[in-house]
């Protein structure tokens, strides 16, 4: 619960996304509880009450309790994993790491350039697909159509042109970085400043505390 409170308080979600998260959490926990409970050996929880009996198979209360505990652990870990993706963006995270954590800008902005490749690949893939459709590649012959085999064959045909496009784009990025003397100086002037406020410190501390609590609850120490 603490993990999801952090997600809802730190993420800038729309009403629809917030409602989906609030409804999806209990539904997901319930499904995982039953799913994990089914796999618990009946002999392990034979001393607890019976919830459901189908033929020779019996679902005990103890199995559901074990399933609920496992589902809550997974839900908490998932919420902690969502915090980084929902509370910030890739470019802002890189800029904050460079400005606040003093990560060398050569490493940070190289990672940012690589991050920019993701939407670029999506655009290039759409162009390659359109070019193949115009040329009639993959829509006729033995593997034409819309079945899974045809999709797999067409997808394999996109690999080489997508790889070639990625290499060309990487070369252009490298040339432009060299032309701007990237890495020639120990520091650089930031165009977009990322401020660090008191609420950021409080939120980061709460995330660390929640992570410690989830880790301790999920993997209790054996003293």
C-alpha cells in the first residue's frame, strides 16, 4: 500500500490512469492470490479451513493466505518499479543525474542520445513497413497473409534495413557531437536546469524507506 501511495503522490497521472491504477491493483492482487494459492500443496495447509472442494482437490484458507502474502510482495515490488517510470521521464532523469548527482556529462548525454533512438526506431520501422507494402514484399507468395508465420517472416525482413538505418543515424549523431566539441571540456553549460527542492528530498527519502520495508518484508533476515 505504501508503494502505491508513493506512486499516486509522485506521478502526474490523468484521472483515467489514476482510476485504472486504483481498480487494477485490487483486481491484480485478487487474481494473483488465487493463482498462487492454487499451487500451494494441500498437505502444507491441511490444518486450515476449507474454502472450495472440487473432486479430490481442496482449496484451504491457508493456501489463500500464502497466495495473498506473495501477491502483496509482488505488487509492492511492481509499484516501486513503476515509480521511476511514472514520476519522471528519461531525459529529465539524465539531466538530473548530470546536474545533481554529478554524473559525467559524457556518460549522461551519451545515454540520452541512445534513449532518443527508441522513438527513432519506431518511426523508421513504420517507414520500412510502408515501403514494403508499396513494393508488395511479403504480401504474396507462400507466407503472404496475416497469420502468425507471415507476421514473423515479415518482421524478420525488417531487421536488416532497420539495422542499416540505425547505423546511419548513429553515424550522424557521432558526427554532430564531434562538430559541437562534445567532451572536449570537463564541464558544460546546461540549457535546461533541473532544480532540486525540499519535496524532492522528502519523496526520495520515502522511496528509499519504502524500498527497505518491502525488501525486509519480502526477504526477512534469518538471525
